[in-house]
């Protein structure tokens, strides 16, 4: 499908979770609610009338859309997905549908508008997250059973009067939206999911819909939060991933993944044919936390040199043996060997079971040729591809070696019964 082209090439996006919950940073009444600070209203069962007071103080004076998007460019992400409305029901844009929105805060600026414009200026594809089923402020939305009585709710009223008009606003007032990212469809009826899908396409047929619209109606499969599949996956897919252990801003969680962790995931996910949507949770004042920034900037620096091994890559064949020194990505006839954790003092690495002939090998960062040997051992029925790494792998994070093959990589099937 033509509209999936940008998504397939992008490989790496930035998720931004920002809402009233940033104000609390995971702490309510002196108690810390870990994991999912954006869930604090539900976790702590904060009454709507209490929670909405956060809107009276929300004033992120440091918010600068230009700075966020310039950073996104430096980080090497190709799309940005912003929480226009999360489960708490609060719209981060100028919604005429419900006053429960950012214009009714001391800040009073339309963040969706400003971000969409900044993204367009910098060539980043702008996407919106919209929680279509859960809404803890709306009396008929799903999820809030501490202010409202579940049995008295009429989901259809909420769907008609809030979801559809708000989705329409998002798709008609901010230019092209690359993708709309739905979440937690739970047991939403199939007809309503279909209706929502048609509704989206009626305004923007080229807008990608993520898998969490439900029932496989989306344009690609959404893997579970923080879940990377074990094997390569044929269709388009994406894994949303936190950089620490929460999506929204946390005042206490500094358990950042390292740049090496992120690069490893990017290689893993790209090799399996998917995208990584890596999250940042800006502060109540509107800054990208320093801890996220440092990691993402380092990954961005690595991508500047080694981006060819990630962007636009295709799903790689599953090699039968675990690759202990790193991972492999592929684009057409180029195989990218990511040397991340070679044994100490290793002279060479081996990639087993590659049947396709290698024409040439070089270091991606420098173009320097790399010596290798490739042969088949008939007695053991094994294909060997041995690559000299000593002196060629200077990047402590991930040194990428490129093998130009005679065709697309083919792998020897070790699971075939042996010939006797
Ligand atoms: O927006 C992020 C999450 O808030 C949302 N999806 C990502 C992208 C999400 N909604 N529901 N869930 C994830 C699954 C719910 C998991 C839960 Fe929990 C486990 C809710 C309470 C315990 C994870 C940990 C979320 C909050 C704490």
C-alpha cells in the first residue's frame, strides 16, 4: 500500500506523552505511583473534580515546539506521535467539543497546532494519539468507576458526542496527519471500530490507522507496549517503547535505557521488519527531560553515521543461530553486521548459515574494506562467513560492517533432516 511507504522507511519514531498528569509526575498526596504516571488518576482514584484542578495550574512556560522538533531531528526519528487526548480525557488542543482542554489552562496554547506546524517545517511526520475508548472525565467514557456508575453509562453517547467530533477536529484542522494512534479498544463493539475507521478515512484516506483500532482493522499490527516479537514478522508492525519505566513524566524514575540498549532494540526491531516508537515524557514546564535527551541524542549521533543500516531496511531472514556479537539488518542485497558485543580480544566474528555469496565488505562509517572468508564445510554441512574485526570496529556502541551480496540473503536450513 502506497500510504505505508513513509512508515516502512522510517523505522524510528518518537512518542510524546504529555498531559495534565505531567504536573503530578507520578506522585499524589505524597504517595508514589510507579509505572504509567499517565495512569495516576485511575490508580489513585482521583475524583474528576480534584484532577481537573490540575488544569488551573498547568502552565508549561518552557514549552517550545521548535526546540522539541529540532531535537527530534537530531535524535534521528522520522515521525512524532503526540498524545492529543489520553485516557484522562483532557484534550491538549483547542477543542470546541469539550471545554476540558488546554485552552482552559493558564497556558492557553494549542499544542497540537504548534507541534504540527513545527513538524511540517522540519520534515518530521506528525501523528496523533487519541484514546478512543477510555475517558475518565466523560460520564459515558470507559474506565472511570469511582465517579460514575458503569451500569449507567451509554458508550454510544460518548462515542457520538466526543470521540467522533474530536477525531474530526484532529483530522481537519491540523493539515496532513501521518497516523492516528488509537489505544486500549478493549471490548469495543466491532461495528463502532469499523465506523471509526471509516470516519478517519472520510477526512484523510492516507492517514495510517494503528492496530489498536481493534479487530485487525488497522493498517499495521501494533505489538504490545514494550514488547518486541521473538521472530521476524511479515506484515507492517510497530513496538511502542518507554525509555524509562513510564510513559508520562516521572519525578522519580531515572531508570533510563542506555544508548546501547536503544541501538540494540533498533537493530532487533528493524531486522524483524518493524518500527520502534520510543517515548519521551516532557516535564510540567514543557522540557524534554535531560535523562531522555542524553540517551536519544547519543543514538541520533550514531544514526547520523550509521543510518543506512536502519532506515529503509527490510525484514531480514531469521538466521538459525543466535548472533552473540550483535545483530543483522538488511536492505536488498546489503547485509549490515552490527558488531556490538564481540568477545574481548576477538580477531573475528562468524555469521553462520549464510548461503549467498559475499562480493565485498566494508566499514559503514569509513568505507574501509574489511577482510573476510566464506566457505562451505561439506562434512559438517555448515556455511561459514568469517569476518576480521580487529582494527575495524572502533565504535563502542555498534560498529556496522556492510556485506554486499550477490543476491538477497539466503539462509541454510539447519532444521532440514540430514542427508545420510
Ligand atoms: O499510553 C501508554 C499507556 O498509558 C497505554 N498504552 C501506552 C502507549 C496503556 N493503556 N493501557 N495499558 C497501557 C495497559 C495497562 C496496563 C496497566 Fe498499568 C497495568 C495499567 C495498570 C497496570 C502500565 C502500568 C500502565 C499503568 C501502569
